[in-house]
């Protein structure tokens, strides 16, 4: 035993940079995680002096700038081209970046905070501008090769293929269509759209074989490899992920072993930019590297025995090893995961390596052949097709709800146990440990599946508007969709999160922009075919709503054919135990305005949830007199909490246990009114607001329901 311990210490001492790298990462990560919410100075239409410290030029012209204002880092939005070292005196407004308040939403605030940025500064007027000639020259050099390569490729392939190759091989996804980005994101493959370690491996894969052919000596090999890395960096614009991959490649080359190289690379990157410790890209890169160090040799040897092809076995082994390393990272950082996605990631990463190999060859031979880029275009389209096809199976992914949080830890322990099975500490009880961990993993998975809610109701945070998604065992239904500017962005992300490619039913309670604006974009994108509402006809209210979306006569005709009326006592059967019934209006609507709002009661597993649109107190009294409402469990409060709705009589009649108010923060109307809050308090209803809590999620099971909020009092009041 003493010999084993001694051997372990000898291995550690041979890698003196390992522990400093780990300690530095932990210290920086903890420190920055603790202070990253610290407030910075806030500007409101006032003077500011900006020093530009970082730029990122993109193919679509929407460039990315980071600047210092009084020593604090800001994301700078400016229409003028800027360069590192530029000094500007401007007038503008600083804003909080938007944060995720719904499942599946991109958290821009969290993303910027990983770069040490707390605010976005919108430049309204530039008073003085001193351009840095050094910064301008460095930026031009930085992008000279990339832009030249882009121009070469532009003349060889179609526009859609150019966008894909720009992302896969040049590190700029700004030209890629949103539907394609959505497919990659759904498959947890967004990292393939930015040049990283997999791409670098592909670009440099032919270098060793080229040097073997020329019989280049070891010292010259390093110089040759270093030149190849630098050229690759310039070709891909030296973006953050490219720089990270380049540093890791160079450090691995010049250090005596891969672990020391990885440790030195981590120290260099953390000292150069401490905020990289918070970056998922940084963490993912090192997880992939650890996977390659631990598994690549064994997997490569096994594959070589099977296929007897060294090149193929090494290429597949690197891809598979990296994915094994990233797997644990994905479990820890993802809110949902699919084993189909894991397979897609392996195939996608392998194809990316192949694409990068052919891209280099294509650039070499494009001057003598018009078809040199054909293999690249073919592989790029193949990757895109795989993502589009497998997106349809994303419904088979499982979400990491609370009961699944233990799963990543158990999987990591199992992996460590298998890898270190010969260690003296594990060897004696190896089989017992593996059996216990395996049973624990299976138990956690089956418990999660057994405890899965039968019906889920999500009150989506769309600002000052209404939107609710109902998900049952059979069908799904969207009730309202918020204003166009919010709903058209938020709802697709929520649908993607819940693996809903197309809505089964969509209901617009009435013809107000804050209830139906997002529906039109869902129609245009093919995510819904028909919209049900209370009134379909010609009047100023309907025409005013639709006129915002008339781009041409064809669009007008399509929109007019996509609406159908729902009437009182009609119902939609979402599943055997979920029925959505119309209980208002009890007359023939004539305008589609607030009083004509559809009021719907969802009967689900013995519970009742009432959706009230924007009805007023007169409508509520009519419903009481006509005995259209009875006791309910959850109330979607009418008209965003307006004082002209949700009367005391209505609340006494319905007696809700919980009330949800869909409302925007600091809205112009003063919603929700204090009177409504007081009335809800009189019936002792639990009150939830999207403005405070983000999305409100009602999970309904056979024996009851539970309400969760996406962000616990997200603005801390």
C-alpha cells in the first residue's frame, strides 16, 4: 500500500503545474461568482467616456464591442466601426441586459456576466472619436486572412452553404438562419457552430502525416506545427474559442506531457482573462481535454483492432473521448438531456473534423478545380440535415428536475470508479461499488419517470401580455402569445425547451396585440396551423390588428384563412383527463374586444384552472348570474390585474387557492392594481406574478398539483 501511495505522489510531482492550475481556477471561479452581481455605475442619457478594449467583427455587420467606462466593463452598442484602443466621448443610455425568465430562454445577462459585464451601453451620439491606429492595424491584420478565405469560399458555394461554412470553418455563425441555430441548440450541439477544439483537431489532422512524408525532424516539427496553429487562428479570426483552442494546442505541443500542457494553458488563460473561469466554453474545453487524456489511448487501440486503420481509429477515438469528457459537463450544466443528442454530438463532431480536413484541402486546390469545395458543402449540408431530423426526436429527452440533480454526481463517480479500478483504494471492493452506483442511477431515473407530472401548465413571462402553454399526455395548447416583439422571440424558445415542434391547438382570447401579437409569427414559421378566437369578421379592431402583419396580398389571404371561432359550451379534449371548455361569452360577439374575450375552464385530473382573458367586472357579474363559474383551484387573473376586473363577488364565487397575474414590470398602466391584490388577499389566494417570478409552472399529478416559479422573486421585492 505504501508503494502505491508513493507512486501516486511521484506522478503528481512530475506534473508540478497541475495543482496550481486547479487552485487558481477554483479561487477565481468562486471569487468572480461571488462578486459578479456587484452593481456598477448606471447612466441615463448622459455623458460617458469609453475606452474600447475588445472587438469582434461579424459577417452580417452586427459587430461586438466591449469598452471600459470609469473602469467598469460594458457591452457597447454602436453603429460606427470601432477598434481596440479607440477613445470615445458619447451620450447614451446604459441598460440591464435581459435575463432568462422562462425555461429554454437564452440568459444574456448571465452570458455577459461571465465576461465581467453588468450593463449594456447604447450610444446615441458620438461627441468626439479618437481612433487608435495601432488597434486599427491589429484588427485589420486579425481579419485579413479570414475575410480573404471567406471571399474565396463565397465564389464556390451557394448562400446557405456559405453561411454554414462560415460558422463551421471560420467561426462566425452570424449568417446562419435561426431555424438552423435552433436545430443545433435542441441537439445540444451549439458548440459546433463556433470553431473550437474539434475544429482545430480537424484543421491540424493532416499535419503529422504531411511531416512524416517529408521526414521532418522533431525540432522542425514543432516550428511547423506552431506556424500551422497561427495560420489557423488568423483564418478563424482569433475569436475567444479559437484563441483558447490555439493556446491549448501550443501548450500541449511544447510541454513534456499533456496534463502539464493543459495545466499551463489554464494558468495562462486565467491570468490573461480571469473571467474565462466562468465561461462554459472554457469549462467545456478542459472537460473534453480531460476526456481525451483519460480515454483516447484505450479507445484508439480498441478501434484499431477492429478496423485496422490508424487514421480512422485515431479520428474516431479523439471525438468519442472528448464527448465522454463533455458528457459529465452536459449533465451538470444542462437542464435537459437526450441520449439521442449524445449520439448526434459524436457524429457531428466527427463530421466537423472531416469537414475541416476537406476545407483545408479545398482552399489548396480551389485554384485548379471548380469542385474543390463540393465535399465541404456536402458535409456541411449533411450535418445540418442530421440536426433537422434528430430535432424531431428531442421529445425523448428528459429534464433535470430536482429528482434528477443527483444523476450527474452518480455518473461521475461511476466513471471515476471504472477508470481507477486498478487503484489500491478501489480494487478491493470494485464490483460492489459499481453495483451500488448502477442501482442508484437506475433508481434515480425510474423515480423521475414515475414522479413525472401528468399535465403541465406554464404561464410564460412575455412582459405586459398574456401567454400560457398547456402540455398534456396527448396534446398541447397555447392560450395567447403576448406582444409580437416579446412573444415571437420567447415562445419558440419555450416550445423548443419542451420539445414541441408544432402546436396542436392555439387560442387567442381576443384581438388585442398583447394577447395575439406573437401568434402571427408562429403562423409564419409553421409552428401552428389554426388559431381559435371568439370573433372572426371585419371590423376596425380586427383590421387594425391584422394590418400590422400585412406584407402583401398573399400574407393577407393566408392570415384571413387561419382563424376559426369558438363558442360557449364548445370544448377541446387535450387528453382523456384534460378538457378545455369555453364558458364565455354567452352571446354572439361583435367586436372581439376585451369583453368578448374567451373565458376557458381547464378540467384536469379533478382540478379546475380558469383563464379569463381581459374580461371586466360586468362580464364577471353576468357569468355569476348565469351560473357559468364555480369554485376553482387556479385563477389566471383577468386583464393583468386591472382594477376594473377581478371583483370581490367573482372571487367569492370562484374562491381560487392560487392566482396568477401575467404582467410586465413597471408597466405604464400600473398593473396589478392594489385593489386587486387586496381582493385576492381577502380570499387568501396565493399570488404569483410573472413580473416578479418569471414563468409560473403548475405541475398537475393524479393526487394534486404543485406550483413552481422559474425565478424566485426575480427582482428581489
